[in-house]
C-alpha cells in the first residue's frame, strides 16, 4: 500500500552548506527509481511518488521514502523533480487534468520545477513558461547514461536553465551524475539531447551499413575496425558500441544485442529530433530518414534490443 502524507519521509539532512532541499520525486520508473535512491542515500529529504503501485513499492524497498499522492509529495517540497515517459505526462502533471489540480497549483511559491524526462524542446519551453507564470522556477535537465548510469550515479545531465537556477540544481544533479553541462536557457538541455542523439542514431546506421558492405566486399570485421577506428570513420558507434561482435568485447553485439540503449528509446529520441527539425525548418535529410529506420526497427521486434541491432536488419535485407 502506498503510504499516507507525511509518513516515512526521511528527516532533513544538514551539511556544511546548510539545509539540503526537500525533493518531491515523481516518476520512479527504470531511471527515476535509482536516481531517487541516490538522492535519499546522499541525505536529501525525498518524498517519492509514482502512479504505478509496483514502482512505488520497488523504490521504497530500495530506501526511497514514499507518499500516497502527488499532492502529498509536493507539500513542503523545495524541488519538484519529474522523470516521466513523455512531454504530455509532464505538461498534464504540471497543469492537472480531469478537473484535478496540477503540481504547479499544489506547490508553494518559488518552488524549483526540475524536469529530467526526455521531451520535445517546445514542450520543455512550454513547461518552463507555465511554471514561471505560476510563480515558480524551472529547469530542464534530460540525461544520458541509461539505467546503469542512473544506478551508479554517473549520468550526464544536459541543462537548460537561467544561470541562478542552474546553481541551485547543480548540487542535486551532481549526486545523480558525473557530468553536468549548462547548455543555455529553458529548453537548451532538451535541444542538446536531441542533437546528440541525432548524431548517434545516424552514425550507428552508417557504421552498420559500412560493416555489411565490408562483409559483401570480403573485408573482415577486425580489418575494417582497425582501419576506421584509427581513421576519419572513428566515432562512439564504432569504438564503444560496435555493432559486430569481436572488436569491442563489451559492446551489446557480443551478448546478442541485449541493451544497452534500447531501440524503442532511440526511436523515441529520433522522433523528438524530427519534431525539432520540422518546427525549425532545418533542411535535414539524414535525421528524418534515421527516424523512419528506427521506427521500423522498433516496430519489427527491435524495441527491446540494443539499437546497434539495426545491423541485423540491414544484413537481412541485403540478400545473399
Ligand atoms: P519508465 O516508463 O520506466 O518510468 C516513468 C515512470 O513515470 C513510470 O513508472 C510511470 O508510472 C511514471 N509516471 C507517469 N506519469 C506519472 C505521474 N503523473 N505521476 C507520477 N508518476 C508518473 O521510463 P524510464 O525508462 O525511467 O525513462 C524516464 C525518462 O527518461 C523518459 O523520458 C526517457 O526517455 C528518459 N531516458 C531513459 C533512459 C533509459 O535508458 N531508460 C535513458 C535516458 C533517458
């Protein structure tokens, strides 16, 4: 059973810099769960909440104090941290739906709304504007590093914030990550995330096509790797997440493409990049194509596989 308001919330922690913030942590899923654990371990007063009881239970079992509703979590919070699946979830939660008051209305004035979800740039800007109009502060801080990084506290945070708000959230992000980059004003964190993942998705497709072409031309994987990894074809998709087994023993290709970074998440992030391309009018051709390719990959069984598994699709469609 979810706990009631005020129950099981850890006592306030003080450090040399003074009282640590009280954090309402909403969205205790694959990423949010372990992130909340790290904040609680670091001595922050955390009130965790998720609409799914199993997520709430799991977080509580790992030491995250939980409460029975979003309103209970937000009561008395200095920071409202959200880690939701999409921008629609964030905007609905901020504004409320079906006649229910939202988080912005429930929070005390000048609360920090810190959204770590990966959402559209325009949605992040809308969320920040709504928060500011309601008398609050807002930061977008999407992450990279996956569940492994969330558990280890080694995420990278890409932050869109006013300079003074960045300073406020930085110590909190430092607990959950090893790298925190201030990318600019509201929405800049999401902008950096979609631009990076556009490079990643497109480069993984290019590396995979090159390996399949090499196979057709009689090149060994190792020979192509030895050349390209030390030449101008060098990139993360090749040297860290190599889509063929062998050259990089730690890459998902060596464990039948278990993620890693799942195809469904790449498809999602490329859709966000596509939305940004369309809303800005950039004459991009590779980005939309990469989005289409990963949509098909996810729909045809790749959703739960590492995104480097795209190479098997390319190989399968290349004939004998
Ligand atoms: P998830 O689906 O596991 O977790 C999201 C959680 O939010 C769920 O437990 C859901 O019940 C909860 N939720 C939704 N609406 C809510 C509400 N109104 N109040 C309280 N809880 C609510 O997703 P995840 O894998 O943890 O990813 C979270 C975000 O992080 C996504 O935006 C994703 O794109 C991004 N991300 C994920 C990864 C990854 O490897 N999983 C990596 C980088 C970024």
